[in-house]
C-alpha cells in the first residue's frame, strides 16, 4: 500500500511545493482581519487559504452550488491526481473517501438558499454528500464515503481508503479531508468554550504555541488535503511515483469530545499502540512523530502523555513536530495535512520547526523540533490526529528505501 500523490490547500500555500517552501522556514499562515470583515467572528486572527482561487479548478457555474469546503477538496484532489500522474480524473472504479467536521452543515445551508425562497427552483432539502460531489467532478463511478468524526475525520477517511484497497475493492483511492470553519456560529461556540486564543484587536496575547509553556488557545483555519492511495504492484506497473508506504492505522473513540483529559490520553495511546503492533515496529525505530498540536493546554498535554506512554524513554529517538502552529487548526482537514507534512519530511529528510514553539511544557522530555528546521534521517513516521469530537486516529508510514542513521542521531 503506497501513496503516489498529494495535494493541499492551506494557509501556508495552495500547492505542496509552496507549503514546503514556507513551512521549514518557520513561516506562519495566520493573518489578521478586522472584526467588521469577519461578520462578528470573535477572533480576527485566522488561517485563510493562501493563493487559492477555486476557479482555477472548477467552472464558475458549478462553484455557485458548492460550499468552500467542497471547492478546496476538489482542488486538493486534482493536484494529488496530477502528482500521481493520473491526469485530471480518477479511474471510474476508484472510490473517494473524505473526512470533514462541518462540510455537511455548509451544504445544507447552501441548499436552503439555492433551492428555497430565492427563486432558483424548489426541491426537497437534503445534505449533499461531500465525497459524492468530489467524485462527480473527478469522473469516478465507484461508491464513495464521507467520514464525519471531528478533528480526526480526514486521517480516518484515509484509513477507510486503505481498507478498500486491502480487501480488494479497489486498486486506487482518493482520500483526505476538508473544512472551511470560518463562520460566526462555529467561532462563537468555540470562543464560549474557551478554545480560541485571546484576541485583542488582532494582537494575540500570545501566538498559537503547540506544546509550549505559553499556551493560549487555538486559531481557526480553513484547509484541505488529498492523497492518492494505490496498491503497490498497480503503482509499479504504471511507473507511478511512490511517496511512501502506508503500513498501518488505528482509530479509537474515548471521552465526550472535549480535547484533553485521561480518556483522550487512553484513546490516543491505544491508537498509537495499534499502529506499532500492525506495522511490527519497535519504538526505537520510530524517527518522527507528527502530532495535532491544537495549542490548547489540555489537548496538547494529552498527546504528550500518550507519546510518553508508547515510546520507551530508554530507547526513544523520535523527533516531535506538528504543522498546526503554522497552519492554524483546520478541524476535519488537520489529519491529512499532518500526513502530507510527514510525507514531505520523508522526501526531504528535514523536519520543520513547530511554529512559535520556544520552551516545552514543564516536565516533558520529548524532543520537540523548535526554532529552526532540523536535518534528520527519517524512515519511519507516526501521525496522530486528535482534538474535538472524541476520535483519535494514528497512522504509520515509511519510505520505500533505507536511510542509514548518522552517528550524531
């Protein structure tokens, strides 16, 4: 099982190349927008997709009936197909598996406007399925599915795509996730629960700082990512580029959906342990762990405790990182964006710094990559996606070739 293509829309860039150009340099994708332009959102610092124009990917007539989440997913999917050398469409028997937190709500709202009292015609109200819409544009006829599982949705959707190929139902799957949560209803609820970083006229009391002593809360962001999953011999027969091998995944559900706490630690621990068992890895062989890093103290602490439980401290050599400090938290899209960050670390043998991370939380001895990018022999990587919703999904990937470790590591 291999990954042969990836596409991304994010606050750091709307191509994989642009994301990698900015991420290792420690760039931040968050931007300030006055409250008046945000329709009463409680925070004016957000992560808007950088250099993204949906009309580069979808005709204007179709855009009118698509939510922004769907637009970004189509763009990421098309870019992934191009990198995988599949052109602009999927094989007709290739499923689409996408995860989201809010796209279904977005589509219901659009239907009520387009088909309601606006004079555009009447039809029964229904929630248009995200994956089905993307599949129609990409010209596949295979059964597709949308996973709604909070912040871990996209990594879970990729896991479902993996299972489709393993059980012989497909040779190729497009999988990933998308979310465009920058709307007042969602922002006000998160602010009321104390999740958002404090905002003072666009100047944050402190920046989003994953795993840092100066935790202050999360920053909302939009984004999407897709990867092409492919059965190995199928990819080899057509001479496809291989980015990495996907060796295992596990998802669990613990707690009431609130980030952090003992139940979250237990769920994350079980997910990571499941990947180690399925892959047959020893803890000492894990080179890099890509975490969610929401910037919320309880959530970050839970991830730290889970990693400390799973990776034996006497043999642990893994570096710890996250893309969230740079991108903001993209909810249902966060898992696939973490995975793409891990794929890029494998490709370039460099681990980008955690944006705004200076000093690790007290009592933590994990090796966080901070301040500057670190050259590192990366061969085996674990990705853990967690957060709001109570779902915790882990995945293991490795490079197809061996990378001998240096004496310094």
